[in-house]
C-alpha cells in the first residue's frame, strides 16, 4: 500500500492498521512505467515488479527490509507507515552518554535521563509510559524543572502521536498533538540542527495533511525544503499536497526537483493516488522527462567516443573506458528514462577513464622524450670528456714534461677509457663508476704497455689500480644527469 491519501475510503487510523501497509506497494499505469524504467532497471534498484490487480497497471513493491535498512536520509523508499525510520537519522539518535556531554546543568542531565527512559519504553511499545517520561523530560517533576528547549523530546512525542504500523493504537494516535510536537521540535532544532529541523517540519506537514489541513501542510513542508534543500522527500511531499489541491502546474516542477535528487521518485510519483488523479499530466510529464534525457545521454556518449579516439591516436590503454561506453550503449538502447540516465552516467565514467588513460600515456610519451634528450646530452658530454682527457693524455706523452707528464698521461688515459666505456656500454641501469673503473684501468694499463713494454709487474698493477680508481671517479661523475 502506498502513502495515506486524505479523503479516501480509509481513515488514517484504518490505514495504519491495514495489513497491506506492511509492504510498500504502488499501482502504476503500465504505459507510464514502461516509459520510466524497464523490469531489469527496477531490479537493479531493488524494486520488485508484479502484475497489477487492475488491467493495464503494474505493482511496484518495496519490502519492509528494503525500506528500513541502511537509510542515511529520507528518499523514495521512505513510507510514513514506517515513520520510525526518522528516529534513526541524524542527531535524534544520539546516545545518552553523548547527550550528557552536551548537558550544561544537572537539570538538563536529569531531563536527558528521563528521555532515555522514554526511549526504552518506545522500544518496548509502552506508549503511555513513554509519553509520561517525555512529559517529565520537558516539563519537569518536583524539584526538577525539565528542559523544554530540547527538540529531541518533542520529536519523540510527535512520533508517538503520529503512529505507524507498529503503533496503530487509536487511544494513542493524535494528529493534532503530533503536529504541535513536530512544530515545537522544528522550532527548537533549526538554529543548531537544520537538517533535523527539516525532518520535523516534514512530519508536521504530514500530520496536517492527514487532518485535511492542506494550506498548513504545504506551509510546514515548504519550511522543510528551505532548511534542507537536498531532502528529496520534502519536495515529493510538497508536490503531493499541490496535486491533492488540484494544482498540477505547481506540483510538477516540485516533483522534478525530487526526481533530480532521487530518480525513484519518478516511480513513486506515478503510483501515488494524489498524483494519479492527474494521470494524463503525470504520463506526459514522464514522457517529457524522458525526451529531455535522451539528447543528454547521446551527447555524453559522443563525448566518450571522442575521448576514445584520442586514446587510439596516442595508442593508450583504454579497456575500462571501452567497457563503460559499451554499457552506455546498452542503457541507451532501452529507451527509458532510467536507461538514458544510466547511459549518461556510464558515458561520463567512460570519459573519466579515457582521460586517465590519455594522461597516463602522455606521461609515458613525455618520459620517453625526456629520456631520449637526456641520453643525447649525456653522450655529448661523454664525448667531450673523452676528447678533453685525450688532449691531457697527449700532453702527458711529451718527454720534456718529465714526471708530471706521467701523472697527466695516467689521468688522461683513465679519463678516455672511462668516458668511452660509459658512452658505448653503459646505460641507466648500470653503475657508471664500475664501467669507468674497468675502462680507465684497462686503458691506462694498455698505455703503459705500449709506451714501456719493459715495465715490471708491480708498476703494471699500480697503473691498473690507479687508472681504475680514477676511471671509477670519472665514470661515476659522468653517470649523473647533465
């Protein structure tokens, strides 16, 4: 069963006691449902679809577990028959320890303790006892003055008076008191907790609607929208009240706001009896939404295709983007409102994945260019070093220089060997110092043998080691970026 409709064959008390209330069912014209979503698309939203009791209608079902589990904010799965969900949201559900921490006086601490007793009574479905504890928390008892400004106390009273399918006792339900309690709660909460205040005014609006007080119901709900513009249920409720008052032109833009926040309101609006009184307008509205979504989805796919072309030009790995684009095309093919929305989302994800692939590939290409440039500069530097050390070696061979020439020659030949070794053999993965040591030592030793074939073994080893050491230093220096 859907939400209560004021003026229907069921009174509010009878509606609460209905067995059909224990699951949320909406009867939606099949022609409208087929425009909004396919069976598969609804299944992905954890919504079941069954044949309707009336010909040409489908039954859309949200089970109790799906409605109550995991909700962080009121959305299209919310149902006033399960209104206790509101008490689990936000700061209303603060523990006693948390409340004691914000208490500023012993009187407030005592009031919070009474409130905790009341919550325990609510858990045990002891409604009169819960109301007694909440009244003491607000008004005090004896030497305890109570704490009338705590919105949680008034909110809990409102929830009891409003009732739900677990609390349908006619002796407890009082819509007038529920409205008053929620208005007080909203007034006390709005300065510090605007989102909680918005839910309080939303509940006050529902209590007023169930009494038939349509202008007041709409006013309370509009206050909820003003305090919490991201609360989709507030927009839906305001649209429902406008529809009930036969103001479809005012209702449809408000319903659109709810759908923009949670697309399942397209289904909820199509199935609510206040909206179905204007079935033709709702059907045309859903057609218009779908036609509006189609070019947006097509544009998103075109953007994804262009990004993938850039991937192909750069030879970028874009398998994730291609998979998302394939998903987008499948969603587009359904031709439904949900399908176009899913197509747009998948296409946007494809664009994001392709952009990441392009950026990664561009980084690879930039790194390759940088490495190529670096290697060229390093090769020129090593050739210059070889030429420079060659000149030193040549100077060292001049006989007139004497012993100093031997040192120059050793340095020069070591430098030439180290430079050529790191130039022709070395790369970024090999230690330049090691190559320099080998090249410098071997070149120096060969130079000694060529210049003095009669040198003894000790001299040869000395030249080899010293040349290797000098080559190591030179090769290590040449391995750094220039």
